[in-house]
C-alpha cells in the first residue's frame, strides 16, 4: 500500500513500515518482559531484607540474643572494660541540710592480662575518683531512702534498687534517678513494707527478657532469739519484657525451695570443711549476690554470710563466707566451690558479675561493716572453680553494694 506524504513529493510504504515495526516489537518484547520480571524480583528481595532488618533492629534493641550481647553488648575478646559501683550509705544517706538522700556512683577500669604477658593470667583494676557522680533523691520510707544495693544493666538501661523503699530506679544519662517500680515485700499483697532488694540478674527466654530482683534469701529473724518472724525475704520479683507487644509483666515468686536447697548444700560443705558436729538445721545463709550465666546456663550464688549457728544480729557481722554455689536451671545439680582465699570474718560479698568475654571469671566486691560504724569495700576477681586471679584490694571507705559493667 502506497500513500503520498504530506508534501506530496514522496511515497511511504505503510505495509513495509508496519511489518518492520512488528518484527522489532516481537523480538524485543520477551527481553523487556524478562527485565521487568527481574526488576520486580529484585525489588521484592530488597524489601524483604529491609523488613527483616528493621524487625531485627527493634528486637535487638530490646532483647539481646547472643552471649556477648547478654554481657552488656561488649565486643568479643575485648580485654578492657569500664565498670561502675554504687554506694549504700544506710542511715548516713540522708543530707539534712539539703533535705534529701544521697548515694555515690564510682567508675573504674578492669584490664585482663593474659598469661602470655604476665606468666599467669591476672587482672588490674583502677578507680577514677575524679569521675564519680553523686546521686540524689527524695523518696523515702520512714526517713530512710536511697540505700542502693545493686547495679544491673538491662535492655541497654542501667538500674539500681533501694533496699529500704523497694524502689527500682533507672539511672539516666544525666545521672538522675527515675523511679520505675515500687516492689512491696513478700508476695506483694500482704504488706506495705518495701522489698529489701539485694541482688539483680537477667535472663533471655525465647523472645522475652527477664529481670530477676531478689532479697537476702533467708527468713527475717528476731535479732537475739533467732525466732522466725516472716519469710517475705525469700520471695523474688520477676519483671518480664515482651518486645513484640512492648508490654511488661511483674510477678512475685516464692524462692523458698531454691534458697533452702542452696542453704543445705553450703552448710553440708561447711560442716565437712570445719569438721563440725553441729546440725545444719539451726544454721543460715544470707545472700546479696546471685547471677545467671547464659554461657553455661547455670545460676550462681555468692553468699555474704554463712553460719552453722542460730542467727544473732551481733554475731552476724563476723560470719563472712568464701563459698560459691552453682546450680542448673532446674535447681537440681548443685555444686559448691570454696574460693581459694583466706576469710576475713567481717567482710562479706555484696555483689558480683561475670566478666565479658571471660564467662568463667567473676569480679566481686566485699563490704565490711564494723561496730564503730567504720565501713570499707574491697574488690577481688576469681574463677568459677575458686582460683583467685586478683587478691582483695581496697576501693574506698564507702559501703559499696552493687557492681556492673557499663
């Protein structure tokens, strides 16, 4: 078919042009379709990765999963860490001039020295008094408050607990104390008294993060007769965080059976070590340090006081212990280790943590309270088998009751 062009000077073969166009279109169409499908597939993959990354980013911000992340997100094989300790000033925490209560946050550096350098692996700990921070608050119970007994990093936030009011505080970046929970004693139902919190640890279970807050793990006894007044200190508080729903649940759990199992194991070992013929029925074990180790999935107890005798308030200050207890998650396989260090009866363990990248190494602080109100705190490092890697050294003339890597 021929047709004149618009200027009338040339002819255009429309059929020929159409045929060429159809051939070109037929040859290019499969290629274009393949490119289009490929681009759609690539876009789908990229979107999938983006969604997966965003979901995991949110979950990792709230619930750490790996061994290193549980140990406060430290790098693998790192051998130098920043550590913080916190003061429990008891009745001396009150500042009458300012009408508030005070505590102290002190920072230090922990350095691991491998055997290839020193001949035998060891540690160095240095404290920076120039960087210490004063913590203040006004919340109190019967004019007692801010007697801070533990430090714990949980979901990238640093927490401490007042063993007088039962308040769980978050220490923010401005070193302000933000009250997050008020724990009542015992089962949380039968008394208005604040929970005497002494230790904190965390555990990852599936897609939830659990914070455990415990007390001294023994009955509250009459100061002279030793008669049992209440078993409220044998309860623990469990705060469970669910990242998928961004919700929190608080539970009051009796740990009486757990504490009794640990007590029996420790006192039996103490009888063997001392060749004592005393019955373990009257004895007691007082706790201020309990930690869960995710590396071997075992619970560790580092008692402050251990005695085969009936509780007596005056004699209690000289019942320092050097036993480390571990048990599996079912609290059935119980192992008692004696730390290879001499006992100073007036010194008791007040807090401990596993050292990042060294899951069998423990840093612990021991505080000493004497009758003339003199107090001091020491630091030591040892293994889960009781081998001492750093002998006790004095930190300060403050009563420190919490330690954590920060």
